C-alpha cells in the first residue's frame, strides 16, 4: 500500500521532515508513505481567495490517481477517535487501493477536493501550524497500523 500525503506548502522545516521520517521508518515494507509538497499559488494583497483555493485544489487533485482513496483534511470534516481511525484504516487496507491525504493551503481546501474525497477528516477543532499536519497524520496512521499489528506503541 502506498500512502501519499499531498499538501500545499512553501517550505518544510527540518524538524518536521525528521519527525515524519522517524514515523515513516517504523512501518513494515507493506506500507510506503510519501510526503509530496506542492508550491502554493503566489499571493499578493489583492489576491482572490476563492480562485486561489480552487487552483490549489486542482494542483492537489492532479497529484492523485483516479483509483486512489482520497481523504481531505478539513476543519468541517469528520472527527475520528483512534479506534474509529483504526477501523477506517483496516477498510483502506482491505480495499487494496493507494490512499492520498490532501492538505490545502493557508486559505483552506477547495470544495472540489472535498467532493472528490471518500472521507473528509478533521484532526481537531484546534488550528495547527501547516508543517505539523503531515506529521500528525503519519503518527495517527502509524498508531492505527500499530493497533492492527498488536504492537505496543498504542498503549
């Protein structure tokens, strides 16, 4: 299984990449995880927010395949506790499809991305720094995977 975490990002801090790589290395060879950063649309003081979100959404979707299970990260999405995420993860595994998580830019995720998603997931009611979201996703996916493997990480 391939898990893609596709996000609009202007830069990636070293600490975020190190944390991501640490979790990435913990999975067995049956799961590969890829963090793909896409450049944001340039913004100036007069930019059109709706057009920018739409264009960034097109960029994100162009990095997915038709057969992927697409999961959008959106504050209006479904809140999942660890066991519900584990149940979803088991369903994703049994589908034998690749998974693509979509993370929008600073103005959010396009409605097209959300409409084309199999799941819209809210990590929290809190707002996180953009760079930490892929790390949170991989940690939570690792936690769900660890439960399926009876690994002690979850405890």
